[in-house]
C-alpha cells in the first residue's frame, strides 16, 4: 500500500472516530441475533480468504461489488494485494456493530503476522432475502494499538 493511500485511510479512520458520537446518535444497536449474522459474514469471508477459496470469499460481497470487480479470482487478487492484513490476519477482534438505514458498520481490530494492529471498517448491506453482504472495507493502521 502506498504512503498516500495509507495516509488517506488513517485520516479517514480518524475522521470516523471524531464523528463517532454523531453516528452513534443516529445509529441503532443491533440485537444479538443480527450481530451474530453480521459477524458470520465477515468470518466467512476471512475463512474463505485463509484457504484461497475465491468463490466463497466473493459470495460474501454484495451483488454491486461483485459486478464492479467482475470475478472471484480478481476479487482474491485485489484483497491479496491491497489488504494483506485482511487476507491473512493473525487475529481479529470484533467491536459492536451499528445499523442505520439497512446498512451496518462493523469495526474489526486485525493483527497481522508481524503483530501490527489495524482497524478494518466493514460496511454491510441487508439483501432482499434478509441476509447481510459486505459492500466495502476500509483499513487503517491502528495507532491506538488497542480498541
């Protein structure tokens, strides 16, 4: 990842943290069954990436993301190149997700193989069949080291 990209992601994460109180005022906490369903989708993607199962990883994305990327192999290559900490995390810790207008933001602390801490903000959207799919992910280095 280039320094300007990392700098942008860091600034984005800081802006999200600054807006946290505002977002919490508008967002609705999820009930436990929904929290589990949201986490299951992210865990399914991480598990599929861990075994290089491009098709299963790709299935966790929204139809719009799949259309934009084009194929499961392109998706796997993109994650491998741009998000190595997501591609092969050493550990993950989920924070409490929040829902607003049918979308969920799920913050995940990821530690990579070098024990470096990252914050990954996954956006998920509820699908017509009531399942959750990942619509995006932004990752920034965790300068706070513990969330």
